[in-house]
C-alpha cells in the first residue's frame, strides 16, 4: 500500500443476542497495536436491512476496511461487503458465511452441535403504526451460559445473558445475497465447543468460503474468552491485505 494511503480500518460487527460491547477485549488489544477500530451497533432487524446499514457504515469510512463479523454478524458482512466497495477482506469469528439464497434458519437446522433452537424465547415488538407486531428472539437467560458462554466465568456469562439484545425472527428467514467471500480473502476462527451457531456448520461454511481457518477450543463467545488469539488472526489478516 502506498505510504500516503490510509491504513485499513477494522470494523467489528457483533451478532444476534449481543451488542458491540462483546468486542470490548478485542477492541482494546487492536487499539493497543495501533489499529483504527470501529465497533458499530447492528440493528438486528433483518438480514437485508442490517446488511444495508452496515454497508453504509463501511462506505463512509475513508480508506479500506477489514470487516470482522461474529455469529450473525458474519452473515451481515458477507452481504454488506458485496455492497460497499472499500472492503478488502473478511474475518469470521464464530461467524456464519452463507451462500446466496441460503437462510440462517435452514443452515442452523442442519447443525448437530447447536443447542440454540430449544433455548430461544419469542416475544413481540411493535412493527407498525396501527398496533402491528412482529416476533423477536431472546436466548433464555437460564440457558445462556451453557449455549453461548460455556468457557466464561459464570458471573461474566450471566451479565452477557442479562444484557443481550434480541434479534428479529425475520433475520433468520431472509435469503442471503451474493456472498463477498467469493471475491475477497477470508479468515475464520471456529470455536470447537460452539453450541450456539454450531461448530460443525461454522467449520463447513469457512471451508466453503476458502477461508484461512484457526480452530480454538472454546465457546461461541471465543472473542471474549480468548481475545488475544482472535486479535492475532485479525492482525494477520491486516498484514495480508494491507
């Protein structure tokens, strides 16, 4: 990269049942390494709208972007990076990397490792001006530690369970668009004890995407339990694309 060109910005996109705070440990490590980082809020209202929103975040950043997605955030960056022209690489951290026309609901249904579906709790939220409602999903706090955060201290996992953000059920029903991993270099961190997204599904998707894969023993919140290992993958990706 020419000396006068801006260094890539790392954009950390969180997943469902979480917020940007889940990237806190990785953000701190990247900033300590001198990396420019942005961890925006993902609306969690639907794959198409979330991807369009995230693409607008990417497009308004001066210079290139390395997009990093956790869980559902992986599906978001898969789509958003096909819209924004300044994304130069993708990193999936326990992240979905769907193919065109796949839905996350269908993908999850094939996992033997995921225990997410029985733990989901549907609730209603206002979706229109005349009292219309739609379904959004939480993870039952009583199951959150086991499904999401099995390698975190109980007290810390319980805080994440109490502060989770719900996702619109429609997000798991929308078909994914043209995947950016077909044209961009990709990396993936797959947690072998992932009982939320499912280690089997994530590994299969990462292989299909041609990603450089690191498998780590840990839970779905691997970026919280092993932030240095995840940060090292992001820094390696930066060196490759920068």
